[in-house]
């Protein structure tokens, strides 16, 4: 079980570092011209940034540098982002399993 936590932790750290390196390009700002992979990439980067902001705000709240309302708002945004991400992952896994069950 601890191996799974270590793997999951390494994926989260990799996503954090990749999101820090990824900057949206001006061409990607227009959703009408962006392809699906760019849209998913941007959404993932925004989700990671929301989680990172929530973490930073929680730390600032513990240090007394942020108000309670700011901490709660950031935490609620982070929680809803995580819930949407988990639901999306579950749907993708379900779709993959359905494809793998299809007869050839």
C-alpha cells in the first residue's frame, strides 16, 4: 500500500513540476482554434494551479498571513477541482475498459 502512495506522490510531484514549466501560448488562448489535446492540457494545468494555490493559501492561513474567508474559498475551489478531476479520471478508465471488452 505504501508503494502505491509513493507512486501516486511521484505522479503528483511530476504534474506540479510540469505545470510550473508549462505556460499557455497566445495561440492557445482562443478555444475555437485549439485542438482537443491542447484543451485537455490547458485544463490540467489550470487544475494543478488551482490545487497549488489552495495549498499555498492554506499554508498562509496557518501562518496568519491570510484571512479565514480566503483560506476557505481557496480550499473549496481546490476541493471542487479535485472532485472534477477524479470524476473525469473515472470516466476515462470506464471508457478504456469498455473499449478493451469490445470483440475484435
